C-alpha cells in the first residue's frame, strides 16, 4: 500500500523518458535537461499564486506530485491516495479531548526529535512556543530556540519569542535580519530553488536556520500546521461572516440589499461603503472569493503582462485549479464550509507554500526539519473535532488555545497572529543597495518580454512609495522570478 504524504512534506517530481520509462526525483530541475523548455502557463500561475501549484512545474514535461496523491506503479498516471473525511464527534468532554490532544502532541514532538542537539524555530506564536515547551518537557535537557527579528515598526515579534524562551527555560538565540542580509542572500536563495517560489518569509526562515547551523544544530523542529488543522487563520472567521449573507433569503438579497448597496450610487456613501464591499465579496462563490484581493488581478493582467505573453497562456486556469482542489476538499456531502476551507489550505497553504518555504530555508542552511504539528495522529484527531471547537463564534482555534491554557503564557495565547513577515517594501524605500537589486531585476524581467515596461515604471515609482507593504510584495515576486531565471535559464524570453 502506498504511504500517504498528506501535506507533500517530501517533494516528488516525475517525467516520462523517451523510452516511456518514468523518471522520478525530488527536484524538478534535476529531471529537466538543457533543452527542456519553460512552461509559460506555470510562469503565469506563479505570478498569480506566488508559487507554482502541483502537478505542474516550471518545466514542460516535468510534473510534481500533489499532497495526498501518488503515481500508479510504473506509469505517469496520477491518482488520489486520500481525501479528507471529517467525522465530528460531539459526545466526548472537553477534558477528555484535551488530554488526548496533549498526549498526541507530546508523542509527535518526541518522535520528531532525532537525538541530536534539540532545537526549534521560535517565533513566539502559539505553535512554535508549544513545540519549544514540549521539547523541554520531553527531553528533560537543554533545548535551543532560534528567532529572528527586524528593526522595523510593526514587524518585530522578538518580545514574544523571549517570553516563550523564559517561560520554558529554552536557550534563546536571536538574530536581527538587515536589508544588507537580503542583498547578499536573495541570489543564492533563488538559485537554490528547483523552480520559482515567491513566499518572502523564506529569507527570515533561512537566517533562523543559519543561526542554528552555526550553533552546531543539524535538525530543527518547526511549528507549521496548527492553524490549518485547528482553525487559526483569520480568513476562516471572515468566510463564516460571508456565510451569513449566503443564508439570507434570495429575494431579500437580490431585490433589496444588492440593488440598494451595490447597484445604486448609495453604495458610494462612506457609511454604506463597507456594506457594499461585504456584499460584493459575499456573492462571489468559493473558492473564487478568496482571490478578491489577488495582487495580479487587482493590478490587472493586461496592465502587468505583455500581449505576447498573454497570447501563450490561459488566465482562467488558476481558478479552475482552485475549483478542483475545492471539490477535493469536500469529497463528502456533509462537509462544513469551515472544514472544507481547512482541507483546501492543506493543499495550498501547507503543501504549496509554507512547508516548501521551511524546507527551502533549512536545505540552503544545511539542516533537516520536522513538522510535529502535522503527524498523522494529530491530523486524524483534528478530523473528529466539532466545528465550534475550531471556530467558536469568531474565536479562532478555540480548542487548541484552551487546551494549552496554563501551559503557554496567556500573553502568547491572546497575541495577534504574525509569523516571520518580512518588511521588504519599507526597506526598499530606505536601503539603496536593496532597491538597486530589486529595480535591476524587475527591469531585466521586462526586457525578456514578460511584463510591460510602463507597469515597471509605475510599480517602482508612484505605487511603491504610495503603499510599500502592499506593492513591495509584487516587486518581490517579480524579483525572485528574474533571479531564478538568471541562475537556471538566463537566455529565456517570451
């Protein structure tokens, strides 16, 4: 029986050779030959998602196995190995569930440690703090926690990491990432990837892992997965609110609210503008609603991309891909909207973005990594939790936090979610070498015939200075694509 990789923790790529034999490798670029062409659709999908969604890769003829899938033996035929089956159980007490949860967590942390120097990422959030505390409990010895910070207002979370380290007696290692660090490491990171990847948190994670490597660590534990298994992302609460609108009687929606707020000038009044925005989003069916603020779509594909490139791709393909994953996420009729959103994130947020980010960071630093929050036992446990244990009213991850109350400091349980966010946009405005690297990269990408030069001027000029955090993300996505092309396919152009 095939072993199921529920979250694509271990990447696997394949291609069919000339003799029809199927070749496999963990890296897409190891299968691609010198003559292998790049896939324009994958480049568009990268700009849309900020990663290339499996099964496609940047290389024509090379594919990647999605989470919970596998290949039919000896063939290039992809098959699903598993689909989520949520079975909420309402008969067990909170205390019973809490004890089982803590036991499963402890067992998973213990089995994730490899006997070497005990160490973990420590952002100061609930997940990484829980992992750090359980490592101390399980090992009974010294545990090292590694954190990064930024000298940028609104981005630094070091105080919470210090709090967790003190609370659990973890030996704490701190490093403050600088704009100069990015200038030095961006080309190396891009070159280390088997295909373009746009999660900007990969660089902070890399400097965290590099600290660990320099301290003699060979294996790190990461806290990823708790939000997606137990309901911790803010969008789950937001989608629940949109669900209220969907349940209103159709005549009220279509003949009263929408004509009043969306289709009339009244919707432009400041008092009613929020109501108009709410209805505009609520009436877009899932999963398309999740892309209402997609950066590429908001900017406009025709404005960003050249006609020659657009002629080679299908701009509707990303939505079809999302609809396929959305259908997979609710393979049973009774699946709730919340659970469907969780399963959807297992494929996208975890399998395509967060886990590849941590893996890329640790591999470049020369370390291995484990994800104790994502054990099969914890996954199966999460499938049995009632919906309101995950999202109680608007309280995210209610059961997880209540089960750990008394173990984690209250300040960490109640803190707003953050993570290793990177102040790339603000730094572009203040650090000339970083701005020069980004500007040169984006302009060179335009010379390849992919993006419009007029858009580049607008992006690097008025747009970036107007909202550096928002538009800095697009600069990052384009810069990392160009840096990858320089390393892997320098002659490519549209």
